[in-house]
């Protein structure tokens, strides 16, 4: 493997993170925003894997496992929030949920 | 090895673009699974087979299935697709997309300029990861267990649908 692959792995992680960021910014459906946050977390995990592979250390994969755990906990709480918002507001529009009283 | 990496990276980027531009959410989730599979291939090429297996099992398996279950519970109809089409108009997505692409160009320039040392090409297998995970990172493992516990409790508490309690004198009299 050459030096090119560490660079291109980081570039792939950056591109995926940007796509997830664009998804959060342009979509109004809350489920799509949650999926885009998952894409961003996955891209961060990819960056850790690339770094761990570059120095041949297991720490990158350990951090990836922690990110995976965090993503699982986050998606369960987020989906419960989406269920509650859909139950109360009868829509998935994120602009509809702009008041604190719900 | 180089060619497989570039093919998998291209598949990942294309399918992620398809995810954020679909109107039907089930189609978007199918593309999301393809994206996770491509990233698993990238992990395998990078010499992290354990992370590749976890990517397929946890991301493409568990998390996507969880989202599909919730979509089934919400019982969205075909009007939802038309509403998505109405929400995603060019004047909404052009501005943020251009700004984010500028940021990406800066990132590509920074990574391209910096001098990087090559990958050693050594495979980091499960044994080393496990020893590190239960050796120096044991505190992190315990903390993530507590995080998962709070996730379960939080999801149960938030997902419960409370009955609306209306006082009987405040109810509208039935005609």
C-alpha cells in the first residue's frame, strides 16, 4: 500500500461527512436528517479507521467501536423522539416543531 | 488493491448522494445499506476486518432495521412522497450545498498539501483490538455500557405515548 491510500481514505471520509452535512441542511423531513447524522458519524469512524491503519495501531478500531455504540444509542433515542413528534404534531416537518410547548 | 479501494469509494460516494436526494425514504434506506457495504469493503482493504464485520452487522443490520421499523409504525402514505418533492426545491438546496462544497475543497487542498507517511499495510486483527479494548480502554467500555443503558431508558421513556387526561367538566358536551 502506498501513501496515496491514506490520503484518499481521508478524502473519502471528508466527502462522506460533507454529504451528510448537506443532507442535514437541505432536508426538512426529520427521518432524513437523522439518517444524514448517521452518515456523518460513519464518516468520522472511517477517518479513525484510516488513521489506525496508517500507524498499524488498534486504537483506531477501538474508537470506531465507541462511535458505533454512540450511534446506536443516539439512533434509538432519536427515533423515539421522532415517534413522539409525529404523534403530537401529525407531521414529520422539522419546521413544525419550533415551539417549546409542543 | 488500489483499484478495489477506488471502486468501493466511488460506490460509497454515489450511493450517499442517492440517499440524500431520494423522495421515498425506503429507497433512501436501500441506498444507505449499499453505502455501508461499500464502506465495509474500504475497511477490509484498510486492514481492519473486525471493523468491516461490525459495520455490516451493526450499521447495515441493526440501525437500518430500527429505522425501517419506525417508518412502518408511522404508517406514511403516498402523500408523504409528494410532500417531500414539494419540500426539496432547488432554492432550498443550492445555497448550503455550494457552501459545503467550498469547505470540502479546502479540506482536499489541506490534505493534498500536507506530507503524509505511507500506510504500513499491516493488518490489525481482532486480537490486538480486543486486548486494547479490555486493557487500556476498559473505562471507555464501561462508560459506553452506561450510555447504552441510558439510551434504552430514554427511548422507553420518550417512546411511551401518554394518555391525554382531560377533566370531565372541561370536555365538550356531546350532542
